[in-house]
C-alpha cells in the first residue's frame, strides 16, 4: 500500500504574509471552505496570537470548516500556545504548529537566545501544546542555515516532548535539491527513526525558484507532508505552490510512491478565489493555473493539439478545472483558424475561407492575438455579411406571480426598438430569458463569472458569460456598476455573436 502524502496548505498564514495582503476573517473563511473542497489535509488558518483578526479567523475556520485538520502557528511562548489552543477549541481535528529559530544568525540577532535556551524552549513549548491537542507540529526556523547536528538535537527533543510532525523549513529559500535531500534524509533517519507516528515534513520558500523542486525531492528522503500556498504566495518570492505539488504528484505518479487525497478539479477555482481576494494577480505563464498554462499559439503546436491533445499537454486541462485554448495569433495555421470558426458555428468554405484566412494572417502579424470579436469582424469584412447587432437601451424589473421577478429589456437594432418581457428564477435569469426571446435564440449558459474591477460603493463589476447555441459556443463580457445590468450586457455580447454566426450559417450573406 502506498503512503499518504499530507498536503498542508498555509495560504492563510504564510501566504497571507506576502507584502500587501490583508484578508478579513470573512475572506479567510471563504478561502478555507474552498480549500476544504480542494480536499487538502491540513489548513494552517493563521497565527492566532499575532492579532485579534487572526485569532477570529482561526476560531471561525475551526468552527465552520469541516474536513481538513485546522492548524495555527505559535511561538514556543506559553501565551502563544494558550491562545492557539483557545482559537482551535471548535475544531474537530486541531493542530498546534510550534516554531523557533535555530540558525546562528536568527538566534544571535533576532531572538537573542543561546542554543541551550532554544532547546529548553522547544521542550517546554511542545509539551505545553500537547496538553491541549494530540497533534503537534514542530519547525526549526531557518533550518537550512542551521547546524545540522543542532537541528537533529532540537527535533529529537521536540519528538520526546510529544511532537507528531517534524517540519523542516527552508525559510529563506537557500537550499539546492541535493543538499536539501541530504538534510531531510538525516532528519528522517536520526529523528524519526523507526517511530511510525512521526511525520517528516517540508516547508520551502522560493527565493531561488527551488521551492517546488526541493519539496518534491524530499519525498524521496521520506517526507510525507509538504507545506505550500495556493498560487505560491508568501513572504518575498513566496512558498511552494500547493497546486504545483498536487499536479506534479498526480502527473508523475510513476516517480512518487505516495497517494494524495486532493480533488484536482477544484484547483483553478481555488486559485482564482485566492487571487481575487488577495489582489495578487496570477502570472500568465504560471504553471497549472496561469491563463496560458494550456494555451497554444504556434501553428505546429496547434496542429498537434487538434490531432491529439497529448502531443503538447502533459495534464488534461479539465483535470484542474481549466480548458485548452488555441490562441489565434501570427503563428497559427489553417487548422486552428478552421477550428475557431467551427467553434463559433461559422461554416466558411472555399474562397470565403481562403480570403478570411489571409486577412487573419495579415492582421495577426500586426496585432498579435486575434480575439473572438476580431475573428467575427474579419469574417464580416470578407463575406460582406453584417449582422444587425442589438444594444441595450433599458432594463426594468417588476415582481411577478409567486414572487418571481419579471424583466423587461428594451434593445435597439439599427434604430428599431425591440422589447421583450420574461420572468425567471432571479433577476439575472429573468433578464437572460427575455434577451433570448428578443433574439429568437435558445442559449445554454455554460459559464458565468462576476469579478470586481474596483472597490467602494459604486464599484464596477465585470461579468463574463459563455453560452452554447446548437454545438457552438460564444463568450460575452459586460461591465457595469450593477451586476444584473453587467450580466445582461454580457449576454447581449454573446447573443450578438451567435446571431451573426447564425446569419452566416443560414446563408443570409448570399444577397
Ligand atoms: O518559513 C518558515 O520558516 C516558516 C515557519 C514558521 C514554519 O514559515
Ligand atoms: Zn515560511
């Protein structure tokens, strides 16, 4: 039987220590609930003694989030440990994570303690934590710049005092994989020994870009817990990315003899939530969750992916909640261009196709990426077909029977007013039904996302929709201070495209 690898997520503690991030208790509860859906094993919910806000967050998560073990960080001070225990009272499974620095520079300059004093503090701190919970983790901070013999001595003392997890932090992201494995192997052999109740763990920072590599290498040295943060956020260059660890282990299960319990399909949702609540953007080319992680632009790659996704994709994008995207740009070839038209339900053939393709190449050379809207403009230009786009004039609601809202949309089609009324299950739904009636198009909503564009009372919201009409899909975006109006605008943008494609497919451009 394979060992279980424990995924310990510290987005809400170390991740939140990233400069400029300040999550409210509500934000933290929302992220913790999503981490529980991702099925991480341990959520480090905060550092309870560090502020009243962190104490409240840890207590609320302990009481409101079921599934994972809930942990909080604590120094070896008795007050920290008592506060940690207090915050964790409501948790079904609680862990106190005790830490103290062990490197010469930290002991001399920061905590002003001798190695002997540190040793005593570890014994007392861990033993005190054990009076409250059975699950105690101990970390020697700055382990990779500490004397390895001292690390072993301190960690042995922690185990003797009752620690059940020994976590080795590369606090300043200094270690290289080979030396980190050597240290982890020593800890595994000399601290854990034959004691199967002790788990050896890693906690790596990314200052030299080694965090994920170091954490994974440690598995070969016996580590059975990896600590990380979603999107790799954290102090300075951040922590090990939780999502990269999960996907490395599931993609290369041939190399790692461990099992994980995570639900990979929740990865993208978790990443987006953390990004929107922390305000930390995700770099386009970020592994696993970046916008371009499954995007292909060159003609050769696009051709390959259209034949068989696995030619250039080692992970199924759907397995992380993502999707493959063929970006239409100057490197794209005919196959990708035809595929994009087909996805929009536009059956261009022969000369029309050739002309549109040439125009596309010409524009892509100058503009870089060609969007769905750009593609429709090219097709319109080259086929001479112009659909009559509609635009929103007014949107009103009244209450209908059974309290269902009734939406009345007024649209303008080239100077002619089109009015449509419909009821629905909620205001957005009522507006969507009225709009579909106005266009005479039945659309299935595949995706609906609202993201804030600014904060404050008159905050702007961006709404993105993807709808399916017959076998084609269309996206639309709307921006407004009112989410319902933004939603209607997004639906109108998508339905304008659908109506255009529908016109071409029906040969309306012949005359
Ligand atoms: O990086 C670090 O050393 C830490 C410890 C507190 C575990 O975050
Ligand atoms: Zn850290």
